[in-house]
C-alpha cells in the first residue's frame, strides 16, 4: 500500500511538472504564436542534435508497378540527405477526380512496411485513401531504414545519440517526401496531409509539428503524457526517445505546434500502451492550445472502444472535410 501511495504521489508530481513546462495557459493568441515559433526551433535542434540535414537533390528512381483495381502503386526511391535513400510506394488513382489532387503521406508503425500500407491488415489506411481517389505516398520508416544505433525494442537504458535521433531521421524522411510530392504534376502542392498509427502516429505528430506544409493531420495510437510514457511501466521503443526533450516539452506541446491546422487524434480505450486516462489528460492541453489560437473546432479526440488500432470512420470524415478531392 505504501509503495502504491508513493507511486501515486510521484505520478501527480510529474504531471504537475509537465503542466509547468507547457505553453503559457493564459497566453494571448500572439504570445502563443511566439511560443510556437520558439518551440519549433528548439524541437528541430532536439530532433537533429543541431542543424537539420542538408537538402540534397531528390533524384527519384521509379521501379515496378502493381495494379490495385482503381489505383496503381509504383515502387520508388529518393535521396533525403547525403548518403541515404528513402524507399517507398506511391499510389495514383487511374481516374483523376481533379487535375490537381490532394496527397496523403501514410506512415506505418513497428513491424510494418510501406508496401503493407496498401494491403489488408494493421496498416490498411493507405489502401483506404487510395481507393477514395487520393495520391498516397508510403515510405519505409522502420528500424532497418534508419542508421544503426543498436537495439531499440529493449527495456534497457535509453540511447543518447551522437548524431540525428531516430525520430529526427524519420521526420526528415517525411519532410523530403513532402518535397517530392510537391514536384509531381498531378499533386496540389498546397494540399498535402499525413496519417499514421503507433510509431507512424508519433512520427506524424513530430513531422506535422515541424512542417506547416502538412495541412491536415491524423495521428492514431500515439497520444500519452511524456512522463507516463518514459517513467512508468509501459514499453516504448527507444527509437522514440529524444534526450533534449527531458524537462522541456511534453507530447501535448508537440501536438500543440500543429495548431491551427486540422488535427485528429485517435485513441482506443483498450490500448495497453497509450493509456486512455493519460491520453485524455494530454488532450486537455492540446484543446486549450487550439482555443488560445482561436481554432477550437479544428482539433478532435476520437476515442473508440477498442485496442491499439486505426479506426477509419472519423479519419475518412476528417479528410473529406478538410482535404477534399475537389478544391473548395
């Protein structure tokens, strides 16, 4: 009993610390915007342990094609930084709903691959949106696609990286994927969204926080309080650890950098890692940020009765409303 009480007091103390280091709760809209600008600069330096990687020529290579009924996927590779190429698959509809289409970057989580984004299974949402008529780009962001830093899925000490953090590498891959989409003649460069589940949802969170070109954001199975994630008995992947965030930012702060862009966050009530009570608490801060920014209706917490998974109903409505196939 005594141990449980101590643990409870510790969790309350950590929550209070998190609240203190967040954006000013009584900020004006102008002060909040200033906080966003300063925090975005800090977050970039935290992800890359300094300056962002160099922007090299994309030099895309297009490979084999596969027919998926109403759309075709094509394998591709492109440069994202010196000495590193990104692998993925791009879906194009056979019949274009408009001369310039919105595009969605779809990110898998652990044990996923870009190809699985267009198959039945855990990360099926690429197929879902490609069938709808969107251009969909899925890239490999698994551990094998990143620089080697040692074991990730391990409960040992967190890893302190000498160069880019693994999350920074993923975010940069997404940023260059946006660059690539903006060069494509069938893509509307001003209407690009992003969606992901689990580690893909966390990568979505950080990518959208840094890159305002991502206009609509859906992050599933990713919201939790920072200290609950790293100081408790949960099992985060060490690839998600960013040393410089310690004592500086919480995950709700990162999500708050997306405001005022449309943001949908999903959580399952039976998710054993992204615990629903912690997610609800974190969302109160995000909702407050959007209210300060004057856009409270552009953020929504989609809570469903289920486990750690993507539920399509609300995300489909979200993209229909804020990233429609036909430009309003």
